[in-house]
C-alpha cells in the first residue's frame, strides 16, 4: 500500500529531515546500473 502513496520511491532507502528541507537516501545498487556506478566512481575520483 505504501507504493500507492509513494509511487516511484522504490530506490529510496530512507529520508533525513534537515532544517531547510529533507534528503532522500537512495539505494545505489538499485538506483544505478553497474556501468553508471563505475562512471560515477571515476568522476568522483577525478575531483
């Protein structure tokens, strides 16, 4: 039933409330493909 209320939230593992809003915590294994995860790791490594 929660899927009816929060459709499209299958990638969200949690929510953190902040003073100025909220942060959605995503499950990276579900959210990104392996190829996307590798690209992200490379991009972060270059910073």
